[in-house]
C-alpha cells in the first residue's frame, strides 16, 4: 500500500497538533495544586473547572490517535517475515526504548540532586519515595513500570506499550489474516465495556487503537477519502457528547459518553488536519512535526516544576487567574521545548539523535558532505570567478562531490 502525499502531510501535521494536545492535557492532570484539587463545579472556581474539564476531554483524543497512527505506519509496508520483523523491531527499539533509558536516567539524577537541595526539595519530593530510598525493584519500576502502576517519567508508558505491541505484531498480522475485521469488533467491544470488565484503561487503549491503525493498513482502506467525505458529519455529535461528558461528571453512564467523545474527537481532529493540508495552509504544522517527539519526551517534568513554582509564587485565587495559567504554562513549555530542539538540531545534531532515538548515520553523512563542501568548494570558488575555465572547473567540483549540484557564483 502506498501512502499519498496528502495523507503523509496530514499525519505530520497531526503529530504537531497531538503533541500540543498532550502538553495541555498534562497541564490539567499532573502536578495538581491545592487550588486545582479544591476546585468544584459549584464553588468559586466553577468556570475554571468546567472549562478545564471540557479542554481535557477534547485533548484526550491525542493518545488514542497517536496509537492509531503508530499501528498504521508500522503495518503499512510490513511483510510478515523474520527479516522484516527484525528490521521493524530494531528500528522501534532504538526509537522507543533508547529515549526511555536515557531520559529516565537523566531525570533520576536530576531529581536526586534537587531533593538534596533545601530550596528545591519541596518541589521534587511530594508524597513519592525519595530517590535515595529506592531499592532495586523501584529502579526497575522507574524504567518499566513492572512493579508499580507507573514509570518514573509518566508519559513513557506510551512508548513502553507501543514497543510491546510491535513485539506482538506477527500475532496481529495472523489475527487479521484469519479473522479480518471481526477480531477488531471484539477488541472494540472490550474497550467500550472495559470499566465493567475491570480492565486497565491503558492496556485496552493500547491494544484497541494500535490494532485499529494496523487494520487500516493491512486492509488497504482509503483513510484519506473516508476522513474527507465522512468525518465532517460527526462535528455536531462531537459537540453534543462533549457537552454531556462535561456537564454530567460522576453521573451513571458518563463513562460511555466519554468514550464516545474520544471516537468522535479522533474523526474531527483528523478532518481538521486534512482540510488544513488540502487548503495548503499546513506547512508550519508540518515543519513543527520534526520537534514534536522531542517536546513529548521533555515537557512533562519541567511543566510540573514550573506549574508548582508559579502557583506558589502567584497564588491564583480566581477562575480567571487559573484559566490564564492553564493556557500560559503549557504554551510556554511548548516554546521552550522547541527552542531547545532547534538549538540542538543546529549545533548538536548527534546528541539530539541519541536522546530521541534518531538515526546518527544520516547526520554523519551530512557532516562529511559539509566538510568536503568547505574544503573543496571554497578554495576553488575565487579561482572559478577569475578563471577562463569556469565551466570545466565547475564540472570537476560537481563530480568530486558525487554529482551534488552546487551554486557557483
């Protein structure tokens, strides 16, 4: 199956938007302050509570859609052979597991140091176990979540689960081959009733949405046409489900409205992105997608630190001030993450590739080419300008640089 240019650009734009959604989602869910914990739907922070709930429900579509995209991209060119499986798994291990190891180690060290400094200890301890009191099981859990409910770097559960799904990709391939879409219906039903079945939401979310993306690829479905022609009709239903899910928190059957809201939100945000791309207005989102993974890896911990610090400093006491901080903090974090990304990309590309699980080979080739360019091209540059043999020397330089076309001024 060949992916169209429009769909490829849509996925790139989606990566940017979904990354931003995750940053805003974590702004409302993590590092909760006393003001946020005390906010209620009928108290002094009621406006903030309703708005933050609605925005949280809207941004909840990000992780499921990321799983769909991951499953789709994994299986779009997948051949169920040992060589192809090994190749896919090796790539995903480098891209997913390497950042977990590097960033978790870095954060453990930073937290250990911060917990030792009196001025920062209160911001980095909370009710959690101090790093100096960790035992071997705690360290294993920090990297994998094996003996605990969560990993040390909270958002890395997504990377861990995604890699596990890649490990079991042959099972998914055979499941599609022998059951077609019926197995997806079963998994979808389990996902929808997971609360009654007492199944962990993180596990069933991973399985259902990754499988959904895989089935789209294996079945060669025309996703682009479906989003273009059908998804736009779901906007009214999304708005209705969002209003119900926001206003009826804690009521019976609320959970089902929440799940319906996620499915409808996936369709709507996909349609918005595709429309932007088709109108030729998505170039900025596409360019920003290069830094979305780095932003995902970095944002959560510095966001919690900044959020706790600002709440202690400013002491917001109204819905307006809390709403203002709700938008300012994640927006500032996104800007900081991207500025750091572009700095590393320009001055330390190898380091950036290592901490994000990228490919350092292409970087080395680029560096070699640049070095040859400066060593060979510039000594000849002045010679070419004043020479009667401009054309001949230009040809020689281009051949020497492996047929790279250079501008000779």
